[in-house]
C-alpha cells in the first residue's frame, strides 16, 4: 500500500477524511493494536489515539486518566509503571509500538491528554524521532500545550481540541493548522469562520455529555458531511468510508 503521510498538509481524493476514534473502537477494544489494525483495514485516513505517560516515562495509548472504567482499578496511569499497566490491561500499548505498527498505512492524531509541561516534554522527547515524515499530528487542549509542542516539534502539524471555539483565532495566529469541532457545533457558519482563519476542520461525532462520543448513524453523518468539513472522526470508520463513498459517486 502506498504511504499516506501527507493528509495533514495535503489531500487525497476523499473528502472529508475519515478518522478512526481510538482506532476502530466500534469493533475492537479502544486504543489497542487490534483497533488500529481494524481501522487500517476499514480504510481510515488517520487513526486518533490518546497520549498519556506511565510512571516510568513511557508514552502509552490510553484515554482515561485512571483505570477505573476499563480495569476497575482507581489508580492513575501516571502512578503505574508500564509492566504494571500491562498486568492490568493486556492490550495496553506503548505509543512507539503503535506508531511503528501503523507505519505509513495511515496518518496518526495524538490526543495529548497531558497538561503538565514536564510530562508533555518527556513524551515529545520519546516520540521525536518518529515525527519527521509529517504523518503524526499532535492534538492539544490548550494554547500552552500548543506552545510546548510547537517549540520542540515546529515541523509537526497541530490540531486544537478546544472546548471554547473562541480560542481558535489565537491558535491560528500561533501557527496551528487544524481545529476540532463537536458535532453539535459543526454548523456551516462555524466551519466557514474557521476556514477564514486558515484552519482546517475535524468534526468529532457524538456528544461528550451523554456517552455517545464517536457514534453516529449513516443519515446523520451524510448530513454532517454536507457542510464540508475537512475530516470526521468516528468509532466505525467503515461506516464513514461507505457514506462518503456513496456521496461522491457520480449521479
């Protein structure tokens, strides 16, 4: 398969791009090699995964701050060494291993859950050698986090994961390239405003308040794509590939 390493700065034939939220988490355990492989098989353009740091300094693919939801253990990821994490959840994977397994078969979006500068810098140092080809973008949740990433990895595309849309003009001025909107905020006006700032847009489907993150039905996804986002993120990338493919077929 040809390398697909340029989606953060250029475009393949498909638009919008399809992002697999925590991998193909609709069909495999989230943030595991199994979920990433399933996303590639489904034809996802990029794989979104979550970046945390273990106590012994290993960047790991894990969403929650603690292990309560997935393992029934209230301890935090940052309080446990990698071996301890693996004993609690066999599918947990070091981010370097995930990046190496994905290779050039899909691009990657790292949702950086880290807010402390030292922890974020440790992750950046561990991953820096794998960021040169442009296939990895960093998702940041604050302008301060953007500044840390941009200082150490100025060549890396960055995607704002802000809850306040009003923060995006400052991101654009700093050199950010992408903006995430939740499905409920993905109006034509909001998309147009972000485009005027020079930002490309990723729509996160579902609602963070009701546990439906990444979930969407085919008809709703087709309607969402009509407003022209640059990418969508879903738990089931095969559904998005199918819906977008049908929308682009000649009549």
